[in-house]
């Protein structure tokens, strides 16, 4: 019975490490990908309108009406991001705090560096906006 508990404990520890590692990797990878995409992304409204005009063969009156709808959607998405930003920040904080308890002091320092870079990027986006969120023309 002792051996069984030992193996069960080791398996649980291993799975916890895998879970924390996978989650940490996912956060870092997602931020990296989003940053790269945002760097080369044209303004949302223009990109969407170009695609819709080309694929739907919109005439000028349709383009104007659809453009207003796209602008409204863009503004609603911006409002949603602003409204959910505090909750997102809390989720990230809890996640980093949980990861920290599983790491050695050296790993904790590295994790803190990752967290600082993430916060720096989030701060830049918060003050500068998303590049694709330029106001509608």
C-alpha cells in the first residue's frame, strides 16, 4: 500500500508539472503569436472592408452601409476588451502565482521576467491601442 501511495503521489506531481508547463507555454506562445500578428496587421476596418468588397462584389451604397456595421462591430469589440481586461489580468495573476509555487527560486526569477515582459506588452497595447483598432474612416 505504501508503494501505491508513493507512485500515486509521484504521478500526481508529474501531471501537475506537465499541466503547469503546458499552461505556461500556451500563455507565452499565444502572446508571442498575437504580438507578431498585430505588428503587420492593417487596420481592422480597412482589412475587413477590402475582403468583403472583393468577395461579395459590393456596390458603393452597400459598401457604405456595410462599413458602418463593421465600424459598430469594431467599437463593440473594443468596449468588450476594455470591460474584460481587469478579469483577464486577475486570471493571469492567479495563474502566475500558482505556477510560482511549483518552481525553484531560479525558475521563479525567470517566470517573473516572463511576467514583466507580458505586463510591459499589455501596458503598451493598453496605452497605444491595438494596431488594427484604428478608428473607422
